[in-house]
């Protein structure tokens, strides 16, 4: 590979590298928020921790009132933005990413399927016939920020294709969790509100079809869609995902058209000196034309993802963890570890993910419908399957949907925290012992 090809390859990999680096920082903030929540909930100020999230907040416009606790506003409001970003990521991956073709998507899809089915079966084994059976969806989830963050801590020991595999697996896993929430954790349906939501979605699809590229109309429709879903009985966060799927994702200019249009603008840019700021009318008009051209090659999906991903990663997810990870361990931790909910979640996430991801990946390769990326072996897949047991964010979210009983919620949270810690330690240790730091410094190749 010559120098020019190497430079181009590195340039194309920069967006992925920036994303992986952002996930590392996100996981660090998530870890800090979790530690603060646990310390606060087990301190002499524990009462203030739980009272904070029960604070009532109301919003009123005329006779229309939305009122709920701060905790619910975080879980049903802020998390909609997180799910919107997840929806954008899923759509991007299916359009141009690691899920854009059957060859690319088959391995992470099979791995994710196994990583959802086997943990659910293990949880069901421990809780069948009880009223805690509704928590079967909890151990199905993998936390993309935490898992990628832990993987990034190993640095150059981990080949880039393995990081991409975990990213694709986690995105498919998120899609599976979203479907589970929509299909199995939905309250009684209000058909009128659901019909309004479908109309709003139809309007957004129509705007995409006629070529509306401004993000403001979609943002406004998204707010109305969220309110409609909030009233419909379908969980409000699904609104974020569905709205993301309607956002325009295709560039309106090709590379040659963009190059030609921008060169023409640069050549006829008025050669007048700019003092402090651009005030010349012709220069400003040229700049507006350039901005219009850039917006036609940089899609609304890309602009929204670039703008909202830092907000979701660095603010919303840490706040969610702070509000939901506080579990009082003192005095009842042993009892909760023996609870079938806790056991089902721990064994589902720790063993279920290892068995499901590795087994389904092996079967896919064995029958010829999936292929391992270049430089990746099944020992790497097994290491990733261990990290797949870090369920945290999505598992905590599903817990709040699955249970109303605070005793069950507490038992589930202890299981999630314990399983995530165990999975992180096992996965990190295994990958550290089975990968070569020097070997993977420049390994960025795919089949």
C-alpha cells in the first residue's frame, strides 16, 4: 500500500476513531455517575438522594398539563434524545456502515441474536411461573458506551476490526432491545393518540420525500410525536427511534459535483480584504451559497448525530445513571444476591452472553453464512462475548419498565451492577492475556 493510499485509509477511519474515543470518555463519565449514585444512596444522606428523584415537575400550556417526578422526566423525557441518537446510529449503520450488506451484517447480527436469546432463557429458568417473570428482557441488553469504553482501555492490544465488531453487535443489540420494549413493555394502547403519532410520522416521512433538509421542522415534529406517544401507552422513547428513521440520510451531491461547485465559488469569491468580520454583501452571499452546498452533501442525519451524540453521551447517560444506579446495599445485599431475579440477571448477563454470542457466531461461520473479519479469531469473539455482559444503561432502563415493585427493582439493579462488573473484569482479563500489544498496532484490515 503506497503513502497516498495509507493517508486516504487513515482519513476514512478518523470518524470511527473519534466515535470510539468519545465512547471511552462517555464510559468514564458513566462510571463516575454510577459511583456517586451508589455512594450517595448508601450514605447518611441517602434520604435526599431518593427524595430528589421523587420531586414533582409540571409543564403547562393552557389547559394541557404534563406532570411527573424528576426521575420519570429523565427516563421518559431525556432518554428520548438518547434513543433518537441510537436510532440515527442504527439507520447510519444500515445505510453505509457495518450493517449495510449481508456479508458485513451477518456475524454481528447472529452474535447479537444469540446474546439476547440465551440470557432471556436463563432468566426465565430462574423466574418461570412467578410475577418476576416480566423481567426476562433485562439481561438481553449490552451497554455500548461501557463495553466499548472498557475495550478502548486495552488500547493497541485490540485490533480495530474487533472494536468495529463490538460496535455493530451493540447497535443490533440496541435495535433488539427497542423492539422488545415496543412489543412487550407497552401499556394499554390509546388508539387516538397512537393514530396522531402515526400521522406525525407520516408528515415527517413526507418532508423527507419532498427534500426538506432543515432540521428544525423535524425537531418540532419530534416534540409533538413524543407527546403523542406519551399519551398512547407505547413507551415514549420509541418515538425517538421512529423519528430518527425518518431523517434524511442521502447526500444530494456527488463528490465531483461538490468539488466543481465549491471550486467555482472559491474562484469567484470577491478579493476584498476582510477586517475583523465579513461585511461585504457579495462575499456574504458567496458564503451562504457555500453553506448551502455543504448542507447538500452533509446530510441532516449526520448533522443531528454530530450535534446530539456528545449531549447524549456526556450528559444524558451520566444523568440517567445518577438517577437510577443508586441501590442501598447495606443490610440486604446477601438476601438480594440469592433472589431469583438477581441470580437470573447475573447468570443471564455473565454466562448467557458468553454462550449466546460465541455459540451463534461459531454456528454462523460453520454453516457459511458469516465470516470472521481478517485478523480476528474465536478467542477474540469470546472476549467480546464477556464484555457483552455489561448490560448497564439499557438493562436499568428495561428494569423500570418491567417492574413496579421497588423490591424487585432493587434486586434487579444489584444483579445488573454485579453482572456488569464481573463481565468487565473477565472480558478485560481474557483479552489482555490473549492479545499481543505489538501485533495489533496497525491492524485495520477487513475482509
